[in-house]
C-alpha cells in the first residue's frame, strides 16, 4: 500500500515538471513533438493510473472485507490483481524515467553543441578585438 501511494506522488510531480520545461510564450512543453517525450507522457499516465486504481481498490477492499455483509470476494485473487497493477505501475514509471532522461540528454546534447560553437566563436572574436586594440595603443605611443 505504501508503494501504491508513493508512485502517484512521483508520477504526478513528474507530469508537471516535464523534461525540457515549458515555452514561455504559450505554456506548452518545449519537447512535445519528440517521440521520447510522448513516450514519457504516456508511460507516466499509465503508472499514475495503475497505482491510483490500486490505492482506490485497496480502500474498497478493506471496507468490504471488514463489513458485516457477507462478501464473496476472493482475497488471494484480489491481492494478486493489486500486485499486477503495482508491477505495471513500477515498470511504466521506470519507462517514463528512461524516456524523460533520454529526452533531456538529447536536448542537452544539442544545446551544448550549439552553445560550445557559439561560445568559441565569440571568444575568438573577442581575442581578435583585444589584440587589435592593444596594437593600436602601442602604435600611438
């Protein structure tokens, strides 16, 4: 039951702190068109749904089991069903983590490559400007 309650907490937080962040103009996810991001969203939703279903059914199961009404619920089958749902949720949460990490790494890789090229070009321009200004000062004295 603790695991079933922790999974929705993690997946709910991950759903609002998406990899790549949001566009400041319209509020949509910046990486919404990438396949890995879409896998992240779907697997995160599957993990949240399975774990919340398990939590809800656990409450219902405990209410009907302890009631005075004679219930025909097979406990072993119910516990096995809960276990399968939690396993699906754990696997989906792991897949969401991997997809989110892949999305973030490919985004950082593209940005770092572009940033490094821009940074080196600006440093080169600055050093040429600096050496040109120093030569001018030396020539005037």
